[in-house]
């Protein structure tokens, strides 16, 4: 029996990009998934677009915040609603290649979480670059070497470490990766491009200073 994947996406004002992002999940070669999407109180047409997709595909379930709660709390909410064995992330302005889930799930029985390399949309270079080959314990001091949007994780593991730390409004992904490792769980970083990353006007670029502050807070924890 194939494992059921619960795809988690939180969206805020992404009317121009969210459709393509959703399509990239619906086009996965691996079909046993539910797609949970939370509109974080958007002020554009995002919610209407989401509801239209929900009416066309029964795997999609749409939720809506009555106020903007941010990514951390929104993802924890979706995780609590999920029914799958595996949680998978997808950012609303990024794209997953069609074999992403199929490739990652090959490793989920040997590892507790699986991520992959990506390519910046419109460019050919791999992300991360050289830092991909540097051990986590070293590279963590300088940057987060894992791409949040590529994450799949065993739901039992996610729950056991308490999910995303809601004290971290930013860099919640790096804090999660730290928590996974310090609890003795293993992350596999695939040397394959399975994801197309948007870096224009995204969360990291808009709140770079805040991301750095929370990054250093997470780095205070010993592995």
C-alpha cells in the first residue's frame, strides 16, 4: 500500500503565481495525496482562485484565516488537519517537478525527512551550490542548507518534535531542521533538482533582516 502524502501550502496574496504552483502538485506522477491549502487572509483574488481549484479536484481542501497569522502558525494548523502518513511542503510561488514525490518517497523508509536541491526559476544553477557538500554541523553556522519547500517528513516525527516552533515567526524552517537533527532523526538531502524556486519578492527577500535574527536564535541550540 502506498503512503498517503499530505501537502501543506500556506498562501498570502499570490493570485499571479498560486495557480501554477497548485498545478505542479496536481501533475505529480505520485497520486496518493491530499492537498491542504490555507489562505492567510489575502487581500487579492487568491482565495477565489483556491476555491475554484477545490471545486475541480476532491483532493484539495481549502481553509481561510480570519486574520493574517503568518507561515509558522498556518503550517501547524494544516498539519493538525492532515490525514496522511507523510507531510510535504509546497510554497505558493514555487513549482515542484512532476517526479518530486516519487523520487523523495524512495528514501522515506530509511530517513525521517527528505529534501532536495532546486533551481532558481529562469536560471540553470543548482541551489544550494557548493554548500551542498559541506556537513550540516559546519554550514549551519552560516546558512540554512535545506530548501523548505522541498521538505517531506514522516508525520509521526513531525508531531513528536512539536511541529514548527511558534516562537519563530521567521526562519521557522531552519528551526524545524535543527529540531529534527537534535532529536536524533535523519534528513536526506537529494542531489537532484526536483523544485523550481522563486526568489523575487518572496518571504525571505522581503524580511531578510528578520530572517537573520531568527536564524541566529535557532543556531544557539546544540546538536
